[in-house]
């Protein structure tokens, strides 16, 4: 029986851990966190990712856990709406999708379905990878070294497996010139009306509040910068950067800054994409954000994770575990889909984070134009890039045996 190590216990890694044992593979998942990560911002299920969820048998649980979000609206400093996009505007595939679910809730669902035939090593991580050609010797921070037939890096934008097997992060991560942060806040009388509210201010800054339940929401800050120096492990330093950047911003921003230091799930990172010529090297391959992060601007990260896991597992089964052929087919099938999903929206970072009052007004005018009846059909077609793949049916493939 082929023994496969998956590094990363989030959406991509858990989805792969769901599929592989069904094809007869033995799976070990190593995750740095002490348990499946709770909380997190809302993620969406788009296009063929819904079909993957149906084939996994998890769609009913996703629908029961989804966030009640009606759409996205840009507001001025007094909270007055300047432009909005209802959730059903582009067939449920617009800036806010028809199916939105908290990352932690989706992780819980996937973890629940990826149990049989899966071993978990929580609170641990990979420290070295030695590919002999016949197998892969992996060392861990805590567990004893072990040999695996294959290693899959599903460990995110700052992938440890990618660094160890492919090279330094700087070779593959393309910083788009902006940063983002999000964290949970109590609603405390805020009137959101189930809408994702965003407030732009000059200097390429954005404050936002996104509903995630009856009594809580997610705050979000994003801003443009290219040469920011900070410690990725120092949340206090990152929060001070945000206080300085947003000190003069109105709307609910002072409330968000005050609540920030009490948040249990503060997150801060660059807005970046991962671009790689190949997603595999020898017996090591990458999945999801580790190999093809699209960035929050292009979205589709959850879709690419679920679809990528489905295709990778299916091709490994179809090739009877012969990784060279499987990895080649995985890239051949998935690459055109990823290329579409990674495309940035019109205006890129500048459209998301306009730098002047005039640019903010023009962005609002543009959003209103996109949502007007003459352009609505055209925009709906452009928004459906997450459908740009036809899923193969791997269900007929017999399980791989020793």
C-alpha cells in the first residue's frame, strides 16, 4: 500500500486526506497547529467546487453551516452606501458567493470526513525532506523520522514543503504590493444587515466588517505597501502597524482598532500569488495555496484547493500510484483551471485599494455600472471562471493494493 504524507491540515490537505484512502492509499497528515484550526474568515464555494463537495457527500453540512450574507456594499465615512453587489447578482458567483462558510467550519466538516485510513500528527511539522528516488525520508520537529512513498505539500502560502523541496519562498511568491489583516469582533450593536460592508479611504486603505454569526463578525484591514518590514510571528508589532496606518480613518475604524488587541484569531499577511513552472519535483508535489495561491483579490482559493485535491487523488489512483504519470496528469488537467482562477479582477490592487478620493469615486461608479442591467450579463459570464474545468469521474477506479 502506498504511504503518503500530507503536510497541512487545512482545506486542501483534509480534502486530499478524504479522497486518498478511498483509493487504497495510506495517509498521514502532519499539522503545525495542535488541532484543526478554528475560526478564520468566510470562504466561498464556487463553480465546480460545489460538484466536488457533492461527490464528497458534504454539501448538506456545508449548506447548514453557511453564513447568511446578502452581498457586498461600499460605504462612505458616515456609513452611507455608495455601491453594492447583492449575492445573487452574477448567478451567485460575484464578489460574495452564494455559498459562504467560515473557514473553521469547513475545516471541521472536512476533518470529520477524513478519518478512516488517516493518521494525524498534530503540533508537529516537517524539518527535512530527502528524496532518494525510491522513497522520501522525512524528519519532523517532534516525531521520529519516517519514510513515505510520496509527500504532498498542502501547507499554504508560506509552505514549508515548498521551501525544503523546491527552494526559497522568494522564487515563487509574488507580492502584489498590499497587506491584509482580519480578526473576530463582537457585533456590539453594529447594524450590518447581513451585508459585507467596506469603507475605502485615501492612501490605498480599506476597513471592512463581514458578518459571520448573530453575535460576531470579522473585521478586515487592507492597505498598499511594498517595503514593509515586520516579524511574521509578532502580532503586537503587526497591530501597531495597523494602528498607525488607520489612525485617521473614519466610519467604524476606531472601534475595529480598539477591538483588535482582544481578538483571539488575529491574522496578518501579504497579499500575494504563488507562481510556479511545476508543482512537483521527484516524489514531492504541491497542492492548493502552496503551489498556486491566487490571493484574496482573485479569490477561488477554496475552489482550487477542493478541485486540486480531487484531481490529484484521482490521477494517483488512475496511475496505480505511479507518481511520475500522476503528477504530470495532475498538472495537465489542473493548470488551465488555475490560470483562469488566478486572474486578478479589473484594476488589480489599484481597483481594490484606490489611493485617492477621485479613484474611490471612480471605483464606486464602476461597480454601479457593472451591476446595471446592460452590463450584468457580461459580468456574470466573466465571474464564472471557477467553472472552467470539467471534472473527470474517478469513482470507477479500483483501489490500489500492495
